[in-house]
């Protein structure tokens, strides 16, 4: 598989502020790639550099093997879906989608055919003559997508396109975006701060923080083996707490937090010093489910948070109490625990991941 | 129990009172304006309307009902010429102002530096700050045969004889376009500032160069501002009096000037009908520009 987009040591400043700090990645042709991170992490700037609206101060940017240094946005083989869609309010849906083809001076018949195809792909044939002001958010979203895809770009850039939609529509559009991406086979680069969105749709995700890429991999890799404390906290729900490392060898370490002593997998930089442990909510087992696990402790239920398909228990382990959250699947077959109850909680040898304590407190 | 009985009675009553009094505060706020308008606009208009049916013969006003003056405005070529000249002057001034104002507004918008924008705005606004009489005499000096404009053009070798720039239509047009510029620039500028910048980026991203972006996106979306500016400009130019009288040098006879002369001659009927015609022209302008606005609007 060849790479469609390559960034090599790209850095971008806004004044004195380093928005993007020496990032390097490549996106495989035909794949769905997400840039995920909190706001201000440099993900949108990275996307805008790919589109040509911003220029890297250092480093190299190649699209389809060609250096993009002096190529303006309107000549790049990329098209963009903007955050608030940026539809042309004075044009109908048809004219919006046809805009990019008219600029190319294609024949009217060809334009009608291709616009028709795209409107069919996004299911908006009946709305061709409407103005954007007469459409719902989801429909405008589709128009923006059709308008960009009709140009048959090598790479489609999407800048938080679902951010302005309500939750239900967002979930529905996620599936639809993925379907369209697989249908047309175009490379998608998708910028979002919503981990759920990135996890659902992406083949690969790059997690960004403060202008740098923290980790890159498939959604499962990132979820199962977060490479840093930031990634562990950002993706999914996890218990993060301070521990003291007592033994460390071959990627494993034994750590202690108060009376609680357990072993976990280390990440680079963990030494015989304070560290942080991460254990995901759903990896903590309670009661009978914890039997046979190597790390088992007596726990007091402090609080019960019921949310339908799952229950979260706030547990206190040992003395002084270490508070952790455990998430248990709920199907109604077992009675809920109640606050004050004393149970056994435990986790497997692979559940805990250990990170070096950041030298600069976050 | 008692509360149950009283409660429903209080509810609707208080609501009704609020409903009846709701119009009072706005009315009080509007009262000064309405009174002034009635006294200073509606009453004179009615008086004028009455005078317009009177007759003026051999230097005397006759209070007999007559449609004579209206007939003259309708069929006399002399009045046709005046009305046509008035419309032509307003039209040329509007076109001139838009041609100068739109690029100016565009430049102001694209500069994007608040400090520069502020000073440009002051500069554009400056003609209004200066009294119309002072400004007009200033222009007569600048545009005179021996004035600096002609001097520079002659020294530059672009002309041999001085251009006739003042005491004719040219001088009036230059001065009016100068003073109406802010009325054209600011509505256009406002419509540009309101444009979502990502819309322009979207057009660029889809392959449009700057000219296509301007023609297909920026211009259509700022057209409402342009039409509003042109509307103000045209209406103001229709009623312009001081500038044509000073800079026209008696060669530019527009309707307001004619009305002024008629009042000086105590020819009330001609003045009245002239005023009526001006009013109708202004109303027609507003109406037709609004029509234009509807076409350009985003539906």
C-alpha cells in the first residue's frame, strides 16, 4: 500500500506559539486516518497545512508523492469538508456541488451526471433545488461532503464535520461517513476531538497533544496499549493514580499504592521511582468474577452509578483507601451492590499499565 | 382553598392588564418623533399638496382649483428635461460612488489591520464632517481652470488647455461622489465583514482562483450591501441642492434647484408639484431598489 500523504518533521509557528511541533506521519492510500486530540493540540493546523491554507515553517509535506511546498490550495489534489460546512448560501444544493466542476469548465452534461451521482451517494436527490438555509444540519453536512467528493480528490480532509450535529445524528453520520469512504475508496483524513468518532471510523489514529503526536496506531492498539499517561486518560475511561515502583524488569514492574501491591506492564521511562498506574474501569472485576485473578483486594463500595447497560461502582481499596472506579456490564440477572457493602475486587496481570510521572506536573 | 378561588381570577386579570399596557411604553418613546413628524413633515406636505392645485398667473397666486401645473410637469418638455437631468445626475453619481466605493470597501476589509481600518474609516467619513458650503467652495478652488488639478495635469503634459471641471455637471458629480462615498462604503463594508471567511476558503479549495471567488461568491454575497448603499446614494443625490447650485454655476438645473427658484418667485404651485415629483421619484427609487435587493437575497 502506498502512502497518499506524508509529513516529515513538520513544524508550524503562529508568532511565538509552536502550534505543530516536529510531526512525522504518513497516511496509506485509501485508508481512514484520524487526527485526535483536545482543542488547541495542533490537529486542525495540521489539516490546514495539508489543504494549503497554512504553510509549514519547517519540514516537508508530500501528497501523492509530490512536494506541496509551493502549491496553492486550489491546485492541490485535496478537498476539504469544513467545520461549519461553509456552503454557499446563495446557491442551491445542485449549484453548491457543481461549483468545483464548473470551475474546471467541464461540459454541462458531465457536470449534471457527476453531481447526480454524488447527490445519490449522499441521498439528497430530492433536495437538489433547495438552498442551504432550507436544509437541516445533517443535510448540509451531506452537501458539504458531496461538494468536496465530486472533485474526486486523492485525499479528502475533514475538519470536525460532525461537531455541530446532535448526538443521535452524529452517530448515524459516523456510520454513513465510513460507508461512503469505503464506497469511493478515497483517503480520508479526519480531525476530531471526539474519541468515539475516531475509534468508530478510523483505520489508524494519531493522538495529538500540544503540537506533538503522542501515539499512532489502530484504534485497538491505542486503546489496549496506550503509550503515555495522556493517551491513557484521553482514550476511554481509566483509573489513574500515583504508585511507588518496588521492582522493575523486562517490561514488568511491581508497584505499591498504600497497602495495595500489584504488578503491571511498564512503558519506557519507568524506573525505581514514583510512577502512575492506569487501570481501565472495565478491567476491574468484582465478587465472583474476580476469583482466580492474581491481584485481589478487599473493597468497600462507596457509591453506585447506574446508567442502564452498565453500572459503575466507586470502590475503596486498602487503608488509606485507594479509590477506583469499576464498570460492570448490567443485564438485570444480578442484583446491584449497594453502598457500604464489602466485596472483593481484582484485576489481571495485564490490566495495569505504568507510566513515568511527568517531570512537569500537568 | 381560598387561594384556589382567588388564584385563577388574579391570573387572567393581570395578564389582561399587561396586554392592554404593553403598547404604552413604546408609544411614549415614539411620541416625540411622531409629533415632530406630524408638525414638520405631514402638515407641510398637506399644505404643499393644497398649493399644488392652485394657479400662478401673471406673477400672482390664484386660489382656484386647477390641474394646470401637474399638466405642465406631465407634458411640457422643459420639465421633462429637468426631471431627466435630475435622474441622470443621480444615476451617474450612484454609479461613480459604487465604482469607487466597492473597491475601497474591499480594500478596507482585506487589509484586516484594525488600526489601519479605523483611520481609513475616518478618512472615508471625513467629507460628512465638513460643512457642505465649505466643501463645495473648496472644490471650486481645487477644480478651477487655474486650480491645482488643472495645474498638475498641464505640468505633467497630459493636457494643453485647462479642463472645464467646475461650474458644470462634472464638478457637481465629483463633489457629490465625494460626499456620498461613506454612504456607499459602510453598507458594503458591513456586508463584507459579515461574510464567513471559510466560505471563501471553501471556494478556493474547490479550485476557484481569486477572480472566480470574487465573481461567484464574494460579489453575490455582498450585493445586498451594495444595493443598500446605492439606494441611499441615489435618493440623496435626487435631493441634492447646495452642491449643484454652487458647483453647477447655473448650468446644472436639477429639480431641487428649480423648486428653490420657484419658491423665490412665490410660484407656490410649481414648487409644490416639483416637491411632489421629487417625493414620488424617491419612493419609486426605494421601491425598485428593494425589489433588486430581493433578487440578490439569500433565500
